[in-house]
C-alpha cells in the first residue's frame, strides 16, 4: 500500500494572521527580511503551509516562488504540521551500522508514513536525524525527550503503544 503524505487542512486563526501581519509590517522594505519573517511565521503557526508562504510573499512584495524556494531550502522550516509526538531515528554512523535503517523502515511501515512526514492522524512525525549523542546505545531513536536504545525492529510496536 502506498504510504500516505499528510494533507491536513490549513486552519490558521485571525489572531495568528494579525501577529504575522505585525511582523511583516516591521520588516517590510528592509534588507534580508525573508528569513526572520519566515522564522517568525513558523513560530506563530508551527509550520509553513502554502497559505502562510503566500501571506509572507504578498506582505513582503516578493514572489511566491522565492518564498517557497527559501522555505524548502532550509531544513529548519517545516512545510507540514508537526505531529503530537516527534520520533527521531538516528542514522549516524554507529546507529547505521547497527541497523538503524531497518528501524526507520519498520517505523515507516507501522505508522504508514514516509520519513520526514507526519501521520494522517497528526500523532507522529517521523524524522531521520544525525547522531543524537548516545552512540553507546545504538541503534537509538528518540520520541519527544525519551531515548530508546539497542532496538530491533520487533520492538517498535510496543514502544509506540506508550504514546497516545
Ligand atoms: S550515531 Fe546514533 S547516537 Fe550517535
């Protein structure tokens, strides 16, 4: 079965829009406005859907292509909402040689989501990442602030049950 790419509808509030407009007004016409405005927009909304990118583009008088280019180029920007729980799967060398890719594949299969994306129910975001700094426990995943180490793919379902 094809894995799902999330299509959670945008539901920004008028308060969020008002805040974004304030930030845009503060930066409009200034050199290097795009990055700080996008950062602020992500803080306000938690991510940068196309609707928010459009507001930024129109507000700053830039093209949507330009704003989209910046939003997709920098990994700090999320184009999708984050799930309630963030699962980070370490693909650093120590974890990789101990089978981290199999863990990632199993998580993607069990959650029915592509790495880098959020499940359709908004519960989990699955994110491959670099060394998490606890290589002695390889292979390691982190769910929110919890470290789970020395895992095999068969452990994955049990661990996920702990997170509602
Ligand atoms: S390589 Fe995975 S924690 Fe360091």
